[in-house]
C-alpha cells in the first residue's frame, strides 16, 4: 500500500468502497459554485472521504445541515475520481473529473447531516 505521510495512515488512492460526503444541497448550481483549484493543482469540489471511515465521522467537519453521500466507486464508474487533498479536516479530498450535473446526480437526494441535524 502506498502511503503519503501528509495524510497520516491513509493511502494515497482511496478505495472504491469509501464513502464520499459533501455538505449542502448539492444542486447543480451549488456544485458549479463550489468548483475551484486546490493549491495542489487539482480542480474540483471539496468533499470528505477516507477508507473505512463512516458517514457520521466524515460529516463532523461539515457545517451544513444537509449532506450528499456516494462512494468513490460510483464516482469512478462515470469517469471521475476522489483525490486526497489537504483541508480543514484529515479526511479532506477533492472530487474531480465530473460535470456539475454528474456530481449533483450522485450526491442527491441529500440527507440530514447526522452531526448537525435539522433545526
């Protein structure tokens, strides 16, 4: 397994089975607005993802009341990828290679953030 010391014990390549969590409503316009280029040079939208980490733990760094959830494998099936990148949490990653429509379709419908809940 290839390791990258910047990200503790998590492998550089995230497994297909890993959850991918993104905060907000994840409508097409939300994804479009969120696209940017990470300082590492990867263009995409911020997500939380890591091998073996459950949705609730991935959601802790997300301030939104709603989250979208998919898997790395579902993203790869349609031509995208999830790349580990630095960020606010140790699980930060960038979803790249999909159109806003494709990303929105995978991240909707949203569910309540298990850490924030509905108010």
